[in-house]
């Protein structure tokens, strides 16, 4: 079943992509400025900041994502709201393999890998339980939504 909120997010990401990206950049800046204590949820779902180096520019780019934990790891879905193209952060993370996350006041480095096979199925279940709209996004796009596992490598603050 496609949820109303999933359909709305899909429309926002596909028909108003520049506005969606601008909103994301502003959200990440305000989250950082507030020390991770403000704007840490979206529509009742906890979010975190992922910072990854741009594959072309080499500059650090930050994006706000739905927080989904699997033990000590974080699991993220490169849904882009069901957009036909994957999000830039996913392309950057796939190429670099390393990033930094900020969850509230805590920050740490992570290594990233794409989940496949049975692990992907397990991670997908955890993602859907936490944020059902991912299932809507999958139904609204022809591409298989990538699932990434972020494993802690070191504490940075």
C-alpha cells in the first residue's frame, strides 16, 4: 500500500527537487547550529546528519536522514523519496566509503557498505518498521532502493 505521506514526499522529491534539496541543506545547517538538539525529528521520526565528501568537489556535504538503528550500526535507505535517480549522498558515499554521522550531540566516523542478499532483506525490514514510507517510495520507483549499513569506526566527539 502506498501511504499518503509517501506519495506526498515522492511528489516533492520528483516535481520540486531543487526546493527539496534546498530544504535539506537548510535543515542540516540548523541542526548543526543547534548542536543536534533542535530539529532532530521530521513528522515524528528521529533524524540524524550524515556528512560525506563530494566525489567531484571534494567538499564535505551534509544531509539529514531518517535514523534507523540495527544494533550498533545505522541503516539508511537511498530512497530520494522514490525519485528515479539515487540521491547524491549515496553516490558520494558509495565512492568514498567513509563518512561522519551526528546523532544529537554525538558525532562519530563510519565506514559504509551496501547491504545485499539476506542482510539487505533484514535491513529492509528494520527500515520499514521504523519508517513505513520507504515501502511507498519503493512502489513508486522502478529502481531497487539501495540500503547502506554505516558501521562506527571511531568517536569524534
